[in-house]
């Protein structure tokens, strides 16, 4: 059992924080203008000199948390070549890999679609907290203020909604909500800061399911 990654979305549907642990194949950096500032240095748009040409990363691995151009979520352990890939105008061996801003939209879209489907089928205000595939499990915790904490883990992991709730009531409240230097709901900047990131990292690494 292990934990792959954590996303935080605000009430405007924007990804404001990202952290990964056991993700061996990294996503491509977000495109310029496709991601808020201060979400994660690992996926921030790369600054390219005006006279230079950007060279895509050549990291390759059979493990991939989220890779798709078809709208399907492909997780760790799946073979991306097994999925149907729509033709694209860009060439190269990594043209099928999503940029992070596309990946974040895909994750949020899956959550929104499943939540709406559950409400329509049950005709009640049912809570959507997780779903599982053969390759990964998605956990969701939504706050009253509209923030959504999303975690991807090994499919055999038990429910981690309580962990997401602890991240919200602990590090998030202490280092984000109560921090006057962190603009919330600005639509221009994420919530990443070194204290919040370090506290989340310690909390996740201290879990028994983290391996």
C-alpha cells in the first residue's frame, strides 16, 4: 500500500496545491498561463529563454499515475499504450503525456462528473467520498468553503478521507487559512508555502500506509 499524490482545488475549480510521493513518471510542466502561481514548483511552467528551444523531458517509466488524451484516467500499473490515443498535431515519443494543467482539469472533471451522476441516480444529496479502479483509489474530502482535497493511493488502501480532513483542520488552517500572507480565492495564486508543504509531507510519511 502507498500514497501517490495530493491535489487541492478551490471553490473556483482551480488547482491551488499539488504534492506527489511515489510517482515515478512525472507529468509535463503546465503550459504558460494554464496554472496559478504557487501551486508546486515541480509542475510550474518552465521559463524558456527567448532564443532557446524547450526540450521535453525524456523520463520514461511503465508506471504512470495519470496519463490520457482520451478522457480516461490511467493510473499506476497500467500500460498507457493499451489505451486509445487520439492523433495529435505534435510529434515525439512523449506527445501522449498530459501537461499538469490538463491533468488537474481531468482529475477535477472526474470528481464533478461522478458527484453529479450519484446525485441524479440517488435523487438525494449523497456524499461522494471515493472510488476505486484496479490500479488506484481516489479519495475526496470537501470543505464547507468549497475546497476539495483529493488523494490518489494504491487500490488496496483503506479510506483516507480522515487523513484529508486532518490535513485541512491541521496544516491548512494553521499555515494557509490563518496566514495573512497567503491569498485565498485570489484566482491568481495558489496556496503553496514551505511550512504547509513540509507539514503535509511529515503527516503523509508518518502514515502506516505510506511505503
